[in-house]
């Protein structure tokens, strides 16, 4: 009985007979794989034979010819997205045929065959090629059939087919990190179902190795973290192909953020949960998965955490504790004393070695050589100078080499930038100084010391502590500081709800004042409102000059704390405007 080709429209009897005759005389796509050749030689099978009986089907691995309507892709395929090399694979099959036909199997009770251990992309390409060309050479292919072991729902067979797909895709380097993670999670479920016990990362790694898929328990742990903390919130970003290095950076940011959160929550009351803040910061980036930028997310997260703490902890504090670049610079800065000590030790060893060489040479010189030495003293002094210069050049190279030795614990290293250790150390220190910090010193302690130095201990409080009125730190987010100061000032007179954070992309914490409601306010409260409107970092219509009664600045109505905050806000407003005119982003 002939099998109707579902892709070829019905024709009259004569045309249909011609098609059938052509189909019978057209061989399947040649299989050039080594496994196929081995099977042909060992079993001497007819490469064009088909399966005709169930008894024969269960006899073992063998070569069979199947048509596309008899094949199905594996429904549990770890691949969730289109193979990035799909068009190249399709073009190769079209031009030269199928070099490696997929292995197939058949579950008990199924009327079709299933891809066993990789080949779903090739099957998709064959189906498309046949639809496009109607060429019968794409309709039938030769495959190695491997019988299904056990019942249709047998766990061993399910494990075999799933691990086979993981291994085959891994060899080709085709799966993304998240696709591997999802596949291994399914394998773990099957193992635990089979053995009736929990599988740790180490035990899962060992069992996968035994079954032909070696993977370290550290990578499995990373995969589990990715599935727990990232995949629920940015599935599209991950499936778009985010690689392991960037995933690890995201997980490091989360760890830094959680440690910082737990550190400050002991002293500050927060009404949100860290996991909720993390989720809210991350989910917004899943809408445009191709546009994900790690630094933009990091800034968003730090801003959300600062807001969750009601700005009682400054943005710069969280940035210093969470930001990846800041953490790396901090580690490098902490290594500076060790690096400088190594440099000094190397210099001492070189000088000592040179001294020992000179002493040894002097002991070995005979009287005759001493006389000869006296005659050529001048030339030998020059040679010694050259030798010393060469030794010191070697030392400089060695010193540079020290900075490039990777640290096995942290993975960070002092980069070789073609500059001296002193210059690099100065650059690191300058970076922290531009943030208002000293490497290795607690930021809170530094802030307290600066406030005491400037006589502003009483102002070192609130959402934006004031420790200096005039000094500007270039690397800080100045609009963020201005916004926090405006909140502190407004809340002192009951106007906190009128300070509006204006959302920009990227976020910069500009603020403006919302219109007042119909309530009556004191003249001083209105003065503060109009002053904050004038100093807003988001452009808005300025109040009339007669509404700004500057007598309040010299009277006793305004508290010293508000006055200091106001002066600092004025200083920031002037700086931000100057930066804007100069074309820089404050």
C-alpha cells in the first residue's frame, strides 16, 4: 500500500502514477557519517530497506529509510529558540545532501519515529526544503534506528533521549546557557524521580558524567541561580542568547546588592522586600531583550534600592557597595600595598644579587688579574655600569610582570597599562577621591570625618547628608543629590509630596515641583515651595521674583539645617547648569 504524500497536491491518475514511479526509483539522501558506514560493513544491510514487522524492530540498532511524514522532532528538545546556524545548515543540505542523518527511535504505541539524540534542526530544514522545492530527494532519509527501552514512559529511556540531545547540542556548541540550564533541570527531576532522593549539585554532576555528559558542579550551581533569580524575570533576554560571562556578572550584582541591603536594613526601616525590588528592577528590561545593557540595569537597581530606603542611605553608598566597576577598583586599591611591597622586595633582591656577584668576582681574581684589572679599570667600570643598567631594565620588566599575575581567588588582576605602579595607584585613588571616598575606608566614617572638619556634624543626616557646602565630587550623581536635598527641605515644611521625580531614560533623578493643592499654606512654606521650584533640575516655569522673600534667609524662621541644605542645593544647581552649558551630563 502506498503512502500518500501530504505535501503534494492531488493530480490525475496518470500524473500520480508517474510520481510514484519516480519516488520508487529515487534513492534517499546519502548518509556519509562514519557510524552509517560502520553499520553497513558490519551488518551488510540493504540501505534502502524499510521496517516491516515489530519483531524485526526490536532486534537492535539498524539502518532504515523513513519519510518526513513518519518523523517527529523530540518534544523535550532543550533548544527553545531557532538555531542561529539554521540558514547555513539548510543551505548545506540543499547543496550536498545530509552528511549526518539523525538517529531515531519509536515509543511503544507511537505510529511515528522520534529524533533520538539531536537532529531536530536538520529535520526542520528538510521539511522546509521539500515544501519549497517539492524534490523527492528531501522526502526520504536513511537513519540509524535505536529501539526504545522499556515502556513508553520508562524513565531510563527519557533520560537517555534528553541527555543525548544535550550532549549532541553541546558538541556542536549550539545551546545557550539558559537552554542548557533548563535541560539539566529536567534531567535532575528525572534522576530524583528514578532514585527517589534529592540530588545535590555534586551528585548531579557525578551522575551526568557517568551518563556521558560531563559538567562541573560549580556550573550546575550557577545554572540553578540563573533559573531562580534571573529566568523568572528576564526569560526573553536570556533566551536571546545572553552568555555565561554576563549572567555571572548579573548574579554578582545581585549578591553585592543583597549584602548591601542586609547591612543597612539593620539600622533603617524598609517596607519592601529585597526580592521584590530586584524583580521590579529586572523585569522592565525584558520588553526589549536585544537592548539589554548591564550598566543601565545596575544603575536602575541602585536607584530602586536607594528609593526603597526612602533616600536615608545616599545613592553613592549603595553604588560603592554594589557597582561591579567600583568593587573591582576597590580590590585593586586594596592590593596596592602588596604590589608595592613586592616591587620593593624585588628591587632589594636584585641589588643584593648584584652585590654578591661583585664580591664573588673579587674573591676569584688573582694577583695577575688584579694587575690587569688596574690597567683596564676605566673600561671595566663602563661594562659594570652597562651590566647594572641591564639588570635594572630586567627588574622593571619583572615589576610590570608582577602586576599581570592573576589572583586565583578573585579573578582580578592589575592590568598592564604601560604605566608605572605609582601612576596606576594614583589613578585608582583619584577615581575614589572624585566620588568623595578613600579606598579601604568605610564611607560612613569618611562622611562623618568630613562633616566634623567642615563644622557640619548637625547636617550629616537625612536622605542626603550634607558634609560640605561647596566641594563638588565629579563622579557623583549630582541630580540625585539635588533631588534628595529637595525632599529633605520640602519634608521639613510638609511639602514632601510635591517633589516629583521626573523619569528619564537613562534615569538621572531630575526633579520638579508639582502644583500646590487648594489648601492654605504659611508665607514661609510658600517661600520654600517657590525656592525649590526655582532650583528644580527639571526645567519648569519659575515663580515671580516678589514671591521669593529673601528675608527668610537671615531671620530665625528657617532652621540652620534647612539653611545648610539650601546652600548646598544652590551650589549643586549652579554646577549642574554649568555642566549642561558645557555639554556634559551632571
